C-alpha cells in the first residue's frame, strides 16, 4: 500500500502521516520535500518562490517513483501544482504532466487533508493565509475535476472529519 497525503499548510498532514504510521507498523512515513531539501542545504526564499515550489515538485516526483511499498508520503505533486497555481502560474501549460502522472500512478490511495472549521479552531494559525486558502481550493479542484488526468484509477478520500477520527477512518480502509 502506498498512500499520498495532500493539503495546504497548517491542516495537520504531517501529524496525520506520523500517527497513521505509528498505528500501522507496515507503513513508513516519507518526509515532505521541503524538509528533505532543507536538510540537504537548499535555501528557500520567504515566501517560497516558484523555483522553490518547482524544486519541491521535482523532489516529490522522485520520492513517489523511488520509495518502496508501504510508504506514506507527506505531500504529493498535487500540492506543488496547487502552490504554483497560487503564485499565478498556469499549471496546465507549465507542468511536467507526464512525469507527474507516472508518479501519481504509483499511489494506491490519495488522502486530502483540507482546511476545515476544526483545523481553523484547534491548530495554530498558519502563515500566509491567503495562499493557504488558494492552495486548498486549487488542490480540491485538481483532485475532483482532474483536468490534467493525473488521478486515473486512484481512489481519493477527503478527510473533512474530526481530527481524532482521521487515523481510524484511513485505518479501516487499509487494515
């Protein structure tokens, strides 16, 4: 089983990934590209630039195509397409659609972790709230309308449920 977890910043994705992997020993968390690139010395701008989002997109594609079965990915290429769209880039003309499609096809499940009233109330306030909302809306649109045909035959589940129920909900699907 290979699971991708996507959503805007500040929605509890990383916590969810680590809780899910703690509950199911056969699953291994894969850090998000931002963290991996930063550990390798990549110098991100603040706020991140298009080049920064492209670097994360490239790393996300690499991770999806090289990590073993049992991986749970903290972010997928859809996240970075959404962030690029949030910077005003036309993602339909600017993305490496074939490489993204190949990477996404390695997933058995895509889990969307959107902004919800509960995440707004319980989680710390996120930076760049305007970009965060744009990314949320773009990500949901990409996942549900799939204009780039990236999600063919990939089940998608949106976790617009209480934070305490997220792991149990996905666990019931995979366990």
